[in-house]
């Protein structure tokens, strides 16, 4: 099969329940190579869960997730049922996928450099000199090379998140999952992180992102997916979802943002008022 | 009321010095053994198959649910009938090690659990194995957090060690009791006994504080 023909991530009929509560159902989604795809929707709509299923941090219980064609988290038994896959195989299949977390999730006892190097020396068993070179390059990429020796506790939130992005980038992933990367940041620290993500999108990095930064999502995304109550409700270009939403639910969801934007400076000037 | 007789007190010092060394030997053996047992128990619970988690629960429940003295009687008086006769020191050190091991295990478990789940998720997402997560992410942080709790538990072990006197290991408490029985002076031996325990406990607490300060992550940032 041609490499570019296979989606980076392919999600089919994805479903997930917590206890008796169904949080995802019937999600179909393909992430193409080089695409920036953003999931939006109200809290509890399942955006983050979809993202977490894409690297099996969350085990799904219906449908399937494939990374470059390989089934993630399970294998097919002789009767066609899904059986849990071994830890080692799961790690192998998810290898092209890296994740950036809302709460950064840096390891506080390691320096910034140590945080970025650890996946290389431990998961990839890279010699330390080579790992350090790549880690420093990744830190430079996010503008944090001069803070390499500092521990997370002495960095600002924005700096910590940039280290988090460097940690994800160091292993040269093919797709980056970003779970509300700026939601835990003070407003004045948001831009430095968004700048880094923008520059990654310019370089053609495949990304799947959950965010509440609508203007930003509209600016960097190739495609925006709107979710509600565990279902995929609408999807399309930023223009068709954010600026000219046809779907009633999408329009209702974006209303507060439109009002705020118009109150500031008439940023989304092309917005269609509801007929 | 008679004041404390300094002459009597000074005369007690050599015996108490020897006895204090015996208490220290017992304490060292028990804490070293207990830490080792507790760490291995926690390791097995974290990384082993589900059966190990159940064994862990049985071990900590049984050893924390029965008085130390009862365990000591079973080991010292009961094991000989199973063909295993231990000296008073061996019996006391072994029992105290296994007993405190249950508490140390719970300290480790609590400190392991206290590490934010997000850190573990980040490690798993980055491809680290469960073993690597244990050794590189959890160990360095959990052991640091455990230091003050370990010091506190060591003080409790010190005080439990007084019960070794019941099976005739001549540590501090037994030594004091013997002197009282022979000399019929109560105040000086028991006061000195209390002072010895208090000094040892204070030393352990201080060592714990120093070690905690030395190993704190914040301190390393400033270095």
C-alpha cells in the first residue's frame, strides 16, 4: 500500500463507556498526513477522550483506532473478537504518536533537558550524547535552549508547556496530539505556546488538537470537527465551521465567542447572523 | 521528696551505654530489614501480577492487625516447635523487621500513589515501560517524599523494640528493669531509660529532617 494513501490515524466506529455512561459512540475520523485537525465542542462532549483513545491512554471498547494502518491496543482473536494487546506491542504501534498535555505533566525531579531526553534514552534506547543533541535541538525549536538546566518548578506555565512540546517533538513523531495545550495557562502566557504550535503547522507537522482558542483553531486548522455528547456532529474547513456555521448546534456553541469577538474588535467580521 | 541522686545516676551509665548499643543494633537491623521488605512488597504490588497485589494486602493486613508482642511470642516461643529456635536478638530483629516492613510498605504505597497520574501517563505516552516508570519517574520522587515518614516510623520501631525485653534481650528496657530489681531504686533507672529513648528518637527525627532537606527537589534547583 502506498504510504501516503494510508491515513496517519484512522478511527472507525469508536465507542467508549465509563461505567454505564456512554461518553463516545460511532466516531469515524481520519487524520491525513500533514493535516491539522481541531476538535471543538462543549465540556464533556468527548473531545479529550477521542484524543486519548488515539494513543490508547484511554482503552476504547467499541470500534477501532489504527495508527498508519496498524490496530492500536488490541489484536483480533481467531473468532474476530478484540483481545488486549501486550504492553510492548501497544508501545510499538503508538510510537509515531506523541502527546502534549493540558497540565504539561513534566517530571519535576528532572531538568528541562532531562525531561526531553528521557523518552529518547529510555524508550528509544539512544546513547546519551545523541539523545542530548536531539533534546537540545528540540528545546531550541521551542525557544527553551537557554533554560535546559532548569527544573519545571522554576519555569513559568508557558515555559513548562514549551518543554512539554519539546519532549513530544524530540522523538521525531509523525503526529502530535495536543490536549488543550493552553487551557492551564495564564492569559499572558498563551501566545508563546500558540506561536510554537503555529510554527509546527507551518512546518507540516500532523496535529490533532483539542482547544477552546477559537480564533487560533480557525487560523491553523485544515479541518475542524465539532463534537457533542460523545458524537461527531459536524466537520469542515474553519470557514464552514467557525465563520459560516450551517449547523444549529455549532452556531449555538460559538455564539458566546462571536459576541465576545465582536465586542472587542470585529474580528470574525464575515460571520453570518442566524437567519 | 528526695532529689535525684547523681551518684546513682552516674553509676548506671556504663550499663545503660552497653544497653543503648544493643537497642541501636536491634533498631538498625529492624529498620534495614523492614525497609527492604517494605520496598520489595511495594515493588511486587506495583509491577507484579495481580496475585502479588493480593498477597501484599494479606501481609500488610495481618502484620498491622495484630499487636507486635503477639507476633514476637509466636516467633520466639512458637517457631522452636517448628524446628526453628532463634536467639532473643534474632527473634526480636526478625519480628520487628517483618512487622515494620508492613508499615514501610504502606508508606511506600502512599508515596507511589501520591505521584500525579498525569506524570505516569506522559511517561507511558512517551513509550517508557512500566519498569522504567517505576525506576525513573516514581522511585526518585516517592522515595524523597517517604523520608520524613520513614523517620517517623523508625521512631515507632525504636519504641516497639522495648518489648524485646520480654523475651530477655538485654536492651535498654530490660537493663533498667534488672537494675531496679537488684538495687530497689526506681527513679534514676527509669528516668535515665526515658531520657535514652527520647535522645535516640530526637536523633532519628533530626536525621530525617536533614535528609529530607538535603534531598528536596527545590533545593536541587537552587544548587
